[in-house]
């Protein structure tokens, strides 16, 4: 990907991508790095994969660092931001991508409190308080951020924000929470020149969807679940994030960008 002047100018954009070692997060991190951003790749357990993503960015002429941190942990979030600032200075782009699926797809009437708490902590509580901390830093250090680049927070949600799956209700609730979180932060931060967006992927080919590949192969390729009859790829989501990072939507905040093959269209 060619470097874009709106990212790779004299003061490059510094981006944190949570869950940036694999799947959608890795595609986002690499695409931002190739577009000229300095990328902080957060990971929880996949150290080697995170290092590989950083190497891929550096081989393309970009800058990257990795930070191991659990986004559900206050200490982990604080350390992530501290290390990012220590290496690259003020953070002006946060991509809340880290998320987990239930360990067991249990019927709604059998969902455990442990699973509910785990998913809400990682998928919603972590992004909420990381956004809070990064927003405070963006406001306090606005003079250290290129004035031509509006700071932004991008939340990666899912069609599960509005599509009921009764065998993983806790996941749906966490993503619905991300949708409202986007609206709240967009409303609160607009006065500070910080735009907030929700990128809402559909059925994307990742490790998370691997166990249900046969099911969705049939739904997509044979049953017409999607107007665009193919699986989504992590690169599809990454392109939407890069477009936001490049300033393609300066007069939009709280906006939802559907990357779902048209799933959101109501059809008869």
C-alpha cells in the first residue's frame, strides 16, 4: 500500500491497535503501518504473531512496537499507554479491536456468569476505560499532535451488535454495548475535535469463525445470506480503518461503517 500524505507527514500518526497480533487486528495494524502510521501492536498471548506483524510493518518501511497487555486489566491498559507514549509520543488514533468469543457456545438459558463476566470485561469494559484514558491524553497533549490530523477512536464491533444469536448471547450484548459506547464517546469528545467511529464487520474469515466455516459457506454461497456472495476478509475491515485514519470522514462522528457484504440490508 502506498503511503498517504495524510498519515505519513512530518509528524506521523501514532496508533494503538488492541488485539493486533492476529485476524482483523493484525490486518489493521499492518495496513496502518504500511500507510505510514507508527503502530503499537497490543497482544495478550500471541507474542510471536505480534512480532511477525511488527516485522512486516518494518520491512515495508514503517515503525512498530509490541506491547503485551490484558485490555480487561487496569494495570495492563495503563502500561500499554505508558509504553506507547514513551516510544512514540502522543497517541492520536486508538483502534479498539481486542475481543474474545465464548469458550463454549451455550444456549442463553445455560450461559454461565463466568463466561458473561469474561466477555464483558474484555469486549466492553476494557475498550471503555482504554478509550477514557486515551481520550484524556489526547485532550491534554493536543499540542503534540499534528493539527492537520484529527485524533480519532475507532471501535471494531460486529453485526452481533444487532443480530441475536441465542447460543452466544454474552457476545452479542458486549458488541451492542460497543455500539452505544461509540455514540457516547462521539457525543462527549466532539468539542475537543476527537471523532469516534464504529466499524461493524460481518462474517469475516478468521480463527474465530473457523469452527463455523461449513455453516457459513452454505449460508453465503448457496442460501444468499449476503448480497455480496463471499466471505469477508480481514483486509476488508482494515481498508475501512485506514480510510478513517487518512481523514476520509472529517465531518462524521458516531458513524457506523458496515463492512458486512450487505448483511445489514433488509430484504424480502
